C-alpha cells in the first residue's frame, strides 16, 4: 500500500507591486523636486556654486553622459540614444520588479527605476542631467543628484542581494529544474 503523496508546495506570494511603484514615485518626486528647487528657487544655474560646508556644496553641473559623466553624448543622436537606453533599462527592471519575490530585490529595482526615469526626464527636457550635490571636500570628485544616488544605492543593494541569494539567480533556477545526467541514467529511486 502506498501512502498519498504530499501536495505540491506553492511558491510564496510576491510582494505587492504597488509598493514598488510607490517607491519609484517617491524617488522620482524627490529627484524632480530637488532639481526644480535648485534650478528655479536657488537659481544655481546663474550662481554656479553655493558653499555650505568644508565637505559639501551645491554646484551646478550639466551631465551630458550617464552616471558620473561616462558615455558623454555630444551629438543630438547620442542624447536620444541615452534616452532610449535609459528607457529600455527601466522597462527591463520594471518587468523584473513585478516578478521579484524578496523585499531587498524589490527595493533595489525600484530605486534604480526611479533614478533612471528621473535622469531620463532631464535628458528629454534639457538635453543633459542636472547634477548639483557636491561632496568634493570629502574627496569625492563627482557631482551628482538624487536620481544618481538612488541608482547607486539600488545597484549596490541588488549586487548584495544576488551575492546573498545565489540560488535565486536565473542560472541556478534553470539547473534546479532539471535532473543531472547521473540521476536520469540511474532511474527512479528504490523504495
């Protein structure tokens, strides 16, 4: 007489995508509000720099490249190429966000998406990204913005998440779903 087999385990419910969308909106709102304030109320575009302390200043810099000035877009077609690249990255990460099962993955992806969209808006509106947070007094040579900070923190969290949970990578999921060659050759386990 055989015993009944246990019911298959159902996967754990994924976090509600609404929280990811809310975090994206918070990052986007903070980024765009800070840029509006710096450009329109502080008039940093005209002033150029406001010294606040020995380690932190507000310094107006237009970034024609991606984060930290890499891949500068000097021609109009390059600008729109960066817009398209940012849009594709945000879309791919959004699809991943809706499939994410862990909170850390969810938060990391939302931060990157919110930051990418914030910088994408600048690139469409101005042709460059408005950067103004300057920690050069702290030996950090780059000027950045809220979107850049969100992208960086999100990327770090994503890397940590992938290192802490290697079993959840696409490669390991593919391997865990198939039997090894020795398991297939030996047949079913003996009772």
